[in-house]
C-alpha cells in the first residue's frame, strides 16, 4: 500500500485548453535570472535614502534583512523543489493552508507586479527623456511596454534570453563597481587615496542617528530585496525545475552577501554618509565620482535603465504566470488560462494592460492616485513572505511523513529558523507601524490583503456549492 496521503491541497496544474506551458528555459537562463533577480533598481537608487537615515550602520541593516531573505528563499526553495509550479508560493499556500490562502497570496502579488511594471516604465522613461530632451515620457513608456509585451507573448525562451543579457549587464556593472571600490579602499587604485575608517567613524560615528536611523534603514533595505521570487516561478518552465531551484537557492547566500551587503560596505567606506550626492545622485554615482571616474552619472544611468527594463520584463512574466496558475486552480477568470504556443498569452496581455493603466493614472492624477497605489502595494512582499513561512511549516511535516524523497532542498535547523523568520517578519510589521512614512503602507496593504482573503474565502465556498 502506498504511503502517500491525500490532503486538501492544490492539484498539479493541469492545462485547461489542451496545451500547457513550455519548458523552454535553459539552466543558463535560470542561473542568470537568479543572479540578476537580486540586483534591482531599488539597490542602485533607493538605497540612498537608507544610507541617509542609518549612516554607516546601513551595512548592519542590509545584513539583518539579508539574513531574513536568505531564510525565506531557503523555505521557498524547499517547497518549489518538491512541488515545481508556475504559481510558486501561491500554489504552496493553497496546498498547505487552503484555497483562500493561495488566492490571497497570488492575487496580491499579481497586483504588486503589475503596479511595479508601471512604476518601472515611468522610471525608465524619465532617464531616456533626460538624454533626449523634448521627447514625451509617455511615448517611451508605451515603447517599453510594447517591446516587453511582445517579448512575453513569444516563446518563453525569448524572455529567458532577454533576462540573461539584462542580468549579465547588471552583474558585470556591480562586480566592476565592487572591484574598483575594493582597490580604492586598499589604496592601490591610481589617483585615489585610501579613505581608512574616517567615513565609518567620523561625522557622528557608525550609528549617527541612533537606533531610529537604523530602523528606517532596516525598513528601506527589506523592500530592496524584492524580485528574488521570480526564479522559483521561472523554474517551472525550465528543462529541469528541481535542479534549477536547488541551484538558485543554494547560491542565494553569497549573492546577497556580495551584491547587497558588499556594495553597501564599499559605499559608506568611500563616501561620507551625509553627502548630499548620496541622495540626489544615488549612492553608486556618488562613490564613482568620489573615485574620479569620468561620466559616472551617465554610466550609472545606463545601469539603472537596464535594471528597470529587466524588472519590467521579469514582472510581466511573473504576473502572467501567477495569474495562469491561479486560474488553472479555479481561482480566476478562465480566459486567463488559455495557452498558445506554450505561453499564457491572455494572461500576459492582462498583466501588461494593468501597467498601462497605472501609467495613465500617474498622468491624470499624479498627486493622489499613484501615491495611493504605491501605499497599497508597499508591504505586499512581507505578506507573501509570511505565507511562505507558514506554508513551509505545514508542508515540511507532510513531506517528511509521506514523500521524504522530494526534500531535495531542506530548510536549515527546521523548525527553529522558520519560527525565527516569522518572528522577524512580525517585528518588521511592528516597526512599520511605528514609522509615519511606512504606517500608511502597512494599513493600506493590510486592507487589500483582508479584502482578497474575504473574496478568496467566498470564492472557495461558491465553488464548493457548485
């Protein structure tokens, strides 16, 4: 008799239209997506506000939030290796907790990704408009959206190729930055003097604004890590999903340590934390200009543009696959599950359309509608992480009893570190409630999450009656 047990879990995704998703992503695509997914525009630009608040202690903030993200990725990797799915954490939440949880996690993340596409399109258009004065931003946003809509409507390998080269450029840029920075700190870069510890201990010391500044820096750093989840979504369409997820998760630690913590350490060692250039020009531009690199501002603008375009491409992809998976599990309009050529094209169009709507809203009502959208999605990633942790707690027990052979990737020190991660997430929520700037985001996201949970529960009850 088989030892397998049945649970009220989500069934494996079964194509509703006679055709399923393709498996066109190669291992090199997944490897580079995993690398590039860590490097978002928030790292190049958004980190400036964190440095201005926390000073040199931003390194501690990124280390603490990086440790949390490592735990989340390990938990997600364990489940995704056992149950590869384009729905990723949404599918896992449905298996572990119930359909309402999968509905809530999936559709809230879909809203996050679709809104982010609009934000990133505007950011990229601002850069290009600065290079070509007189050209309207809406034209560039429309061009970028059309390009990436076309990319995602084509075979998934096209998405993989775009992300491969985008990620290669981002990784190359930040590695070059780190090499130059380390050489300058060591005093061996021609034309520069070693800064020593002056920027780390001077101007108010390592913790210039006290614990309050560290808290603000911590909150800024937590949300800079968004994008890591894409690799577990993409793995379902790879040649070897289990191997792809396992490889990405096992290398997450050094990627986070090198790209985030390493670059923050280089920046605050080279540049005074209270320099106006850190916020106005961005920390990476400020560091390169400190080293006397000619054209540093334009060089970083190119890198930021690549990061924004990469994020647009990845977010359209991720949103369409999350939507496809939800509908395949009976949690959305059936039309979104139509697959043609191995691609859920209706879901791709729907996910891109929301990005266009966000751009229009920002044009019509820039002073109120768009800030409201930003606040609504502000804490979604933390909600998703909580679903991941709770799902892993429940699924790990079931896997150990029924299918231990599927535990290719294992969470460290289970269940202790899972509980530690959950406690850390709750702590971040508490800290958000304390800060006026993040309190609105917390409450807005909480309201959206509660609304989706109620809708998901009602949808589940309605399906049960049919």
